[in-house]
């Protein structure tokens, strides 16, 4: 999968704590990418938009 066109943005919940950050790219058709800001080459999760919405909904209700 070619990820070169991904436009990454940092989660608004990550803050400026120097590490525990998540980046998301949702500009590629049918795909949402998620990676760890402090280890950008360590791997990327590739999700469907439906799976991403489910994850976000779960995260919001599981505090």
C-alpha cells in the first residue's frame, strides 16, 4: 500500500507531553491510518473508516 500521499495530523488529545501522541491520516480513500508519533517508522495501523469510527466511539465511552 502506497502511503506517500497520507496527510498526517496529531490527535487533539495528545497534548504537548513529549511522547504519548497518536497521528491519524484519513485523506486516503477507504482507509484510515494510525501511527505513534514518537516511532513513525515503527508501523502503521490500517483501518477501514467503519473500524476507525468504532474505535473512536469505544475510546470516548471507555474513560
